[in-house]
C-alpha cells in the first residue's frame, strides 16, 4: 500500500480588504487577494481553493503556479468561474515533478472530497 501524506502549504493567501492604492495585480484588487504576489511565478505545484468555512472547493496543479491561479480568476472555461466569489483562501505547495503533482492532485481531490472537481473523482 502506498502512503501519501498531505504536505504543509508553502504559501497561503487569504482574502482581505485592500488598503492604500490598488496598483497591485488586478486579481488582488478584483478579488481582494492582497498577497497574491507571494505565489511564485517559476515553481510548479498544487493549488487548493477554500471557502470561508474551510471547505475545499477545488484542487488544481500547475507548472507555473501564479499564472495558473490567475487563469482560474480570468478564464471563462475555468471550473470555478461561477464560484470565484466563494473563494476565501488559496493554499499552494511546491511539487516540481509532474508525476508527483498528478498523484497529489488525485489524492487530495478524493481524500478531501473537493466540491468542484469533476474529473479524477472516485468517491461518488
């Protein structure tokens, strides 16, 4: 049996009201993720979106984390496009190996029963 453990997040970004000018990234001002810039541009990993109750909404993986998070907030084809206002917290952990990203994503979707992932679901 394979034992998979959930790693601690490397970056956690929480929704909060923005103080001062809004010259930061447009996601920061549009969705109140002030610390969005803390998500690295050049690292691969897993992205977890949570609501204010701490329920896991969506799990995704990316070769470049910040760009992928940005796409989720801008794309019309993102699985969370109708639920962007629900997102309260974004957790990111770094996983550079593509095979490991795939394993972690599938494991987290099924172990924590993410609400809006429709592919890779084995628990229904």
